[in-house]
């Protein structure tokens, strides 16, 4: 199959931004219109997009739905969407809009029955988002802490039809210190669910580390600040993974 490199478009206040370590006071704005960011990554060869409504992640309901709908309507590659999705109505809205995968994070801890029902109703379309710091899961836009380990959470969802897990090491997100590939491997092995690594990518070396973990169940990597600031060339990263699959 090969590793898929997934550009991130995080939306806050209607613009495409990046945060450092999930800190809303450490925001960098890159595109006033997130559609422009999406188009740029598609032009560079992206095969899939990762979109997060950061405002929704803290408020618990869609805030930037209009911006997301515009992107889905104009971009012709599969899109995954996360951020504050805590009801079946919102899941249904995104899927009917044309979103291919819906990411559920906070709900995985607070509303397990909802996540289980969504995975059953929309088989293959629900992604479990696990955001962790020092091994413990954080929720509600990374503002609230839990006492649950990321491995235990992943393992608890191993048999309900989750499509994949996006694992983010919050300490590394947006600061370019390298992907927590060991954590991603551990989640994949313990849960039996394919894992997409997120947080900390700086350059092509990090892409190679993810590629080395493919046999352990790591199927992709989300890239953000590195492609926005040019320390990683998206076209080069995608070409690197394609060379291995040929």
C-alpha cells in the first residue's frame, strides 16, 4: 500500500493556521482563506487532506462548517474532518457533504456509545483521534486532561470497526522535533487498528521514519507546519513514498 502523506488544514476564525503544541496563544496564520491552502497542497500532489475545525474542538459544535463545505465542494481528493464532532447529526452532515472520514476524539472518552454507533452506521468512515501528552489522553482541543493512557484507549476500540487511529503527540505538534514513531507503533500493535502518525514532522527524515514503521501498522503521516514553512517539500515527500510502492 505505502505510506500516505496527508497535509493538514487547521481552521480557526475562518483562516488556515497552525498552533504550537496545541497552544491557542501560539498561533501562526498562513492563509486567510483555508481553501487556498487546500488548493496549494492538491497542486503539489496531495492524495488526501486532513481538516480540523479548531474552534469547534473547544466549543463542541461546528464553527467553520462553511469553510469546510467550500473545500469539500472544490477539492477532488478524499478528505477527513475532525474537531468538536460530538453528535450523530454532525457526523451525518459531514458525510452527506462529501467528507470521506470523520474523526472522533473527545467523544471517544465521554460518549463511547455514540462512537460505537457511528462506527457501526458508517463502517470504514470513522477515525479515532487520540491526542496525548506524556502518555495520557487529552480532550476538548487539548485543554482537558484525562487519566487514560493512549494505548488503553486504542485497545478499548479494537473491535468496533474503527477505520484507523490518528495519534498525535501534543508535545511535538507544531515544533518540528520529530514524530513519536514508537508511540504510533505501540498503538498499532496493541489495538490492531492502522495508525496515522501526527505531530513533530520537520523534514524528509521524519517521513522515512514513518515509512520504516509501515510493517508495524503505521499507514500514514499528517504534515503541517513543515510544509507551510518549507522545511519539508510535500511533492518530494509524496514521491519518496511512491518510490517504495512501485
